[in-house]
């Protein structure tokens, strides 16, 4: 391995650590780990896939990581590592991507990050996601997964702004409560929002509308596994004037004739989400009239008042519907 690493110099290398030993107190460090530390300035990515020697983790901060671009802490280090010690990566001028599980005690230059994946469970407080997000002032893409049987607490964190964030995913499918986390975010550059919610999660129009007003440029919205109603969704669309893509998946109450009629283009009426061109309804119940749905679709294809004026609504580029026995 030492010879192979020498022959590959000066190329950056991806590092993934695997170990058959499940003992988190494993102290012995084999020569292989020592060689990995010596070439750590060449690490392009670093991924922990299983428990690793504690001595290896403790010594990581002794070496610079000039080439390091991605870190994947696939194991919750708080369960493997001395909680009183912070894992340090040294200098990491190129670090941009981080995947972290649990409340891992690590020192990261948070403001450098552009991509973040954060997984929290019952052992990690959900408000930690806001603490970390607030540190990552230059994020472009963020995915937050919270798997906790306890309801999300009332949070006292002030609203903060992520000016660069373009894509945001919240998976709260196993976290009952309401969308508390959105109450504290202002994301003016947000284009793509994905929400996967718990079936029992309360949806509050006023709270979500307030978030939309602070993030007015959303073009793609995906909502899944939610009990929001057709009126709830119509209210959300009324505050999404730039929306081009809408996906509603496994939301049994939110698709109905009231929503499709609201999307119907009619002369003399201000159209709802006029830029919408990509529409997906999957597994959203059976209470939908095919006649009203067809009328809504056709109205937006034909809404071109004249060649000299701008079309009132965008033309469809993609449509997918699936529920009950109906699929097209």
C-alpha cells in the first residue's frame, strides 16, 4: 500500500475507512492508518464507513488537508469517539461538502461549505440543525433528515438568512409536529424546496406563507406524505408566483376538484402559478373529476391570446398523474 500511494503521487485520492471490528474503544492503530495520515494532504475525500481506531481520529488534526473537498461522517462519531474531544481535520481550504450523522463532535470550517447533508435521530436535538445551518452561511444545497419520535420543540432561534441557498430538502417523515424549522429561515435565492412530512404533522398556512414571503423565488416545490388539504395547497400556490414545477406525492387529502379548478385558466381572471409547466400528482386519492382535470390541462395549452402578447400561462412540458385506477 505504501508503494501504491507513492506511485500515485501527487494525485489526490479518495479515502474510505472500513473495519471489521465493532468495538468503539479500539485503540490500536495499524501501519496502514499511519500511512493514510502521512498522505492526508492528498486526500480528496474522506469517508468513515465503520468504527476506526481512536488514535487515528485523534491524530487527524496533526496534518493539513489541502486537497480535501468532501467529508462523509457516515457513523455517529458521538457514539464512537470521546465526546470531550473534538475531531479536527486541520486546514481544509477546499472543503465544500459534508455529510454528518448525529451530533458528531468535529471542528469544521462551516462557512466554506456549499453542500450539507445532516441526519439527526432521537439522540440528537432537532434544533441542532438550525445551529449548524446558521454557521453555514455559503450553503448552496442542504438536506436535513430528522428521525425522532418526539415532537419538534418550540425553538427560540431568531430568523437568519442563507443568501446562497438554492436547494433545500427537509425530511421530517418520522418527526411529528409542525414545520418549525422553516419558521427560522430566510432564503431569498431558494429555487427548489422538497418537504417530506410526517402523516401527523400539523400544516399551518400562516407559518408556511410567512416562509414563502421570505423566500419568494421558489420555482420547484415537492411535497410528499403530508395531510395538508386542497385549500392548504391552493394557499401555498397563491404565494408561489414563480413556480414552474410542482410534485405532490402520497398526500391523500390535498388533490381535489377545488385545486384543479383553481389551476384552470380563464379569460379575465389572474392565473394561479402562471409559469407552471411541470406537474406531478402521484398517489393522492381518488376524489378528482377527470373532466375538470382535462379542462384544466387543455386551458393552459390554449392560453395564447395573440402572437404579439406574452402567453398568459406557460405551456406544459411534463405531466404525470397516478392514483387509483387512473394513470396517464
